[in-house]
C-alpha cells in the first residue's frame, strides 16, 4: 500500500511560482510512475505531468512553465510551477501507479492541495 501526502499549494499572483511536493510512504520503485493531476471547478481531472525512470511527460498547456522532478531516495516528487496563470487554478493531486504502453495508470492518490492564481 502506498500513501501520498502533498504540500506546497497556496495563493499566488499571475506570473508567480509555486513548488508542490508529494511524499510517498510504502513500497514504490523508480519504475513506478509518479505524477500530478489537477481538477478545476466544474472540469474533469487532467494529468499535468508524470515522471518514470528518468523520463517525464507534460500536458501541452504547462510545457515550458512546469517542471516535474523526483528524488527516489526520499520517495518524493516535486512540481515546480513558474509563470502561473489564472487558468492553472485547481486542486492538484499527486498520484502513483503503473506505466502501461506509455500511459500512466494511477492506483494511489493524495488528498489534493489547492493552487489559486489571482489575476
């Protein structure tokens, strides 16, 4: 069983930066992908970025602004968010799971952390 605990959300002005952290407990390996999803009010949850065995993927809307990184020794994944926009406002969820045909299948979820970007 894997438990995930996020931290680092908050309120920031447009153009600002935030860094989210997610600490995993339990058995997790470098070949298990870890990533970040977000869900804005009234919208579907979307995968923002994930990292697995040194490879990372991003949704187009955050490319060049967000960076995902992972410290396997600390079982922690980070999401550095720069040049934030009001449309980045959402609850951000950490996830971990499996990689199947290049797609992340999320089996474990954190409780979520709110990110609010004011204009």
